[in-house]
C-alpha cells in the first residue's frame, strides 16, 4: 500500500491515505485528546476537542474529520490549538457535575489534566439534571453527560435482545 507523508509538530509521519489526522497521529504515537471518538465507532466530530492547525487551511479543523493528504503540515500543540481546547473543556466542566479527582477513571478528567486544567474556572451552571434509569442496561445521568454521542452511535450499531 502506498503511504502518505505528513509532518506533525515537525516530525515526519507515514499514514494510510484513507486515514484521518487523528488516526495517523494515534498510529504514530502522537496524542491528540478527544472525547467523542472511539475506534470502533468512527468519527463524529461532536466534542471538538481534537482540533488542530493545518498549514493552508482556515480555522482549526477537527483531526477526527480531516483526511490526511500528501505533504500536509499539522500542528497539535500551538497556543491557538491549546487555548481552544481548554475553552471547550472548561465549558464542558461548567455544564455538569464532573469529577476531576479520578483522571484514570474519567476521560474528561484525563483530557483536562493533559490541558493543565486542575479545577474548573467557570462557575458550574445551576441547572437541574435528570437521571434516567428506565432501561435495564443503561443509566443516563444528564449531569455526567458531555454530549459526545458515543452511546447513541453504539446503540444504533448494536441490537440488544431483552
């Protein structure tokens, strides 16, 4: 198979031509935080945390939705990228009741720690959240939900016999 050469943070990376920037970086051992992506579910672009800078592209494209192309130059660690990621995570933290003390058990806490967020800076929104435990296999706690869409995508691809 012919590979595509891209540059990520000054490092040359070989990628499969059909891969996204996120997949290429992951395969090369370059961490890009994400909350909605799952390898078995594919790209969603919901959380927006995986944004990067790509030379020649306007704005900050999502690495999970942007396919690699020959000669692409990607930066994952610029101040613009890190600042935007921090703002997104801070808003997620303000939208619910999220525990940052257990980063190994909690993907949002892991991403927050990676971005240098130890405690939320925005006040938590004073909103009443509901818990739906009507399904025998799933409990939906709105206060913990970050609206990544993983559960919906997984449920749409899975048939459960009750």
